[in-house]
C-alpha cells in the first residue's frame, strides 16, 4: 500500500489579510508527520481547500515540498467542478511526485449520472496522462452532495486498476464503507473519521483520513499501530469520545483553528476564510475543559 | 434600470476536444441580442459555467467583447467557491465594462450562515474596489444548495446600495420572488424562468433570466414588451407551455444543445462537458414534434 495509517486533511492557516500562511502551514504539516501520521491529505474539506484558488493550492504544495515534506507522503485534494482545473492541479501534483491525489467529483451540478462522473474521472486520467498518477476517490455526499456510488467505484477501478487505487469515504455511513471494503479488497479504503477506524481495519481498511487528527494524531496513530493487540476496543472508544466531543461543540474547522490558537498562544490560527465564520476563544476554552476530562493532551505544533 | 427584459444564460458550445468554441459562442450571443434579448447572462448554470475554468471564462468574455457584443449588455457569472477567484473574474468583468455580474454564493460548504455569505460578498466588493461594479445576486438553491435569504439580500443591498443592485431568483418558488419584490422595490429582481414573467412584471420585476431563451427569445421578449396589453395572460400561457415542454422532455442543457444541433444541422452543438451527458438526436426530434404542436418556431442562430 502506498498510503496507510492516519492521514490528515491539514488545516490551512491564513494571515490577517486572509492570504494563506505558508510557513505556519509547513510547520503544522511537519509536526503532524513527526507525531506519526501516515500521510498528509492536504487541501481537503477541513483545509478549506475550496476556499483557495487553484494557484494558491499549487503554490502551497510547492512550499511544502520545498520545505522538505516528502512528496510521497502527500495526497493533495485536486478535485474541481471544471475538468481543465482538475487536470491542471492533478498534473501539477504528479509532476511534484505526490504519492496520490484525493479527488472530489465535480460538485456544482446535482443529480448527475454515474456516466457523467465516470466521464469526468476518465477525462482527468487521460488529460493528466501519467502512469505515476494515483487517484483516491473522495466520497463526501453530506458536503459535495454528488458522490461515487459503490457501482461507479468499481467501474473506475476496473477501467484504471493501477490508477484509481483508493477511496476516502466521508459518507458517515458505515454500511457504505463496509460495502466498499467487501467489494474492492485490493483498493485502499479509508473511512473519513477515526470513529470507524477499528471497524475498517478489521474489514481490511487502510486506516483513516480524519479532520480531528489535526489535534490528535498521537492517540489515533497509536490505535492504528496496535489494533490487533489487547485493549483495541478501549483505545477506539477513547478516540471516538474525543472525536464526538469536538464534533458536538461547534463547527469543526473554525473550532479546531480556535483550539490551535488557544493552545499555541498564536491567535492567528483562528482565522478562517468566508463563507466560514470564526468561533470565539470562549468556545475553544469550553472544548479544552471537556477534553481535559477525557485525558486528552494537545500534542503541540 | 441597467438591465431589463429577457436575459439569456447563453449555452456554451464546445469543440470535439471539449475546448470552448468561441466563434460559435459569439454567433449565438449576437443572434440572441438581435432577436430582442435585453442582455446576456453568460456563464450561468445553463452555460455549464462551473465546468469552465476561470481562465476559459475570462478568455471567452474577451472574445465576445472583441467581436462587438456591447459590454454593457453582458452580465457574466463570476461566482466561485474561492474568494480570490471570484475577485479575479469579477474585477476582470468590470475592467472590460460589463454592465453587471451575476454572483453565485460560495457553494461547496453547506449549512453556512448568512454572516459567512455576507462576509464573502462584502470581501468581494472590497477586493474588486470599483464603483463601476454592479452585483446581481444569483439565488439558485436547487443546484447551489447555498442561497441568499430574503434577509441577507436586504443586508447586502443596505450596505452596498449602489453595488448590490439586483437578483436572479431561480428558487422556482414564486412566494420567495414575491417576498423579494415586495421588500426591495428599488432592486432589479428577475425570476429564473419565464413561467413567472408576467407575475413578476405585475409586481415590479425587471424581466426574467431564463434558460429557454436560448431557443425562444422572440416569443418571450414579445410577452415582455406587451405585458400591459390585452392578451398578456394568453401570451404568458403560450411561453409557459413551451418552457414546460422543454423541461419535461429531458435535462434542459443537453436537450437544448441537441435541439440546436438538430435545427442548425451542426452536430457540434450537442457536445457537453462532463459531468453532463449528451442526449440523443432522437430526443431532440421528440421535442421538435411536441413544439410544432404548440406553434413554436425556431428563431435561428
């Protein structure tokens, strides 16, 4: 497997003028890898990737690799509504040696057919035209509304078995993840939350790609590393409680950013781009108090 | 009013290699203006605008204006999920002298607050920084899922009365259009379908912006021009029947493209970009037969 373990859709820090803060971004990426992440799924939903222009995403990717982050550990999001943009950013990621790309389907038009999404992904693969391309399909119907059906995943994998190699399932529906794991055992399937980590690993999953890992790689990575050992269910329960606590407190992206601001003492972390709105320090303190009870420790940046 | 009457979200023709066919696009725009359209809302949902990159849209806009289409009659769609992209394409349209822009809200993240969308539009206006900018809000919740609430429209118009001057309501919900017309009589409000044209005009609306005008400007423009005259309800009923016939036959964008291919004898018109899928000539012939019964005549390109 080219990716395994805990992959992190890294938060994208912004300066006060709302431009991306590349230096702070590289520091977080480095810390997350040092804490045991298996890879960096930068430019995901949690990264506010769709609030970044294609140029900004490509520029940040170059900074990361230039700063010494191994390209093979990077799985940048390169999906877009427009096929030429997806071809451009995907080709750029491949040219930099990225281990894979995480591909949203085109998400503007709703009610599109599997044939239309198939044509998009097929056109992308032909447009990039590189045997180095590894596509991980990004299925997140609660946000994108448009998704990859189990049948469509099989069609794409069957047509491009060496290229369409994996999938992130952020449906939040374990029965969908289980169906994918059963149907395509040679694909690298990642649930989109650590809540399903142990279930996924027991069914042949590759790990998980999860927002909360921005602040909790050590515990999730330990659960991954020891999933066959005694006490695995208890460790899973512990990371599930933390996830549910974060999720239940406020919208996750601004909340985790406010939390990083609180714990690092750098208020700049709290900045989000519209249409997201920031949460207050008081909410971050509320989360901190809840997490303390659960034995959580901030791993630092 | 800077725009009034029938505005057309012009279909975007593609070559066999899926690149936009700028020459054919300019010809259709010219024909639609000659047939009596009040303006061209290019790069709308019907135009497959979100299947075009920002560069492609800007390039096509330059071709249109270079070919002699009056910039003042153009209301290009410049919405995007990423604020920098929306600022770039909106600033470009303003620099070319476009009469307005039609602004989708950022549509990736769902369940965002009015405050977040307000910050996006406000940031756009500040980012463009031109007193020549005229923003028409594009409300199309069936597709974008994210929309402009009646309250948010008032906040934006109140904060920027000379800039946020109008709205296209593609909610398909007449009660929403009626509420907007009643609340903001000094805004230019356009329903997103000719089905609501007469109702909107009687309530102070500015006209309509409608997909079907790609093939039916003459009848809709005549209904607009004579809405205070005897027989207005009959003329409205006739254009409504045509709209409902098109809408009930197949997905409208590929259907109208296939219909243009059939009626012009140029099969290239039928090409769509993924994720849309083309419809067959047989379906276009089926539409043609239905329309003939309704007394419809293709106005040509």
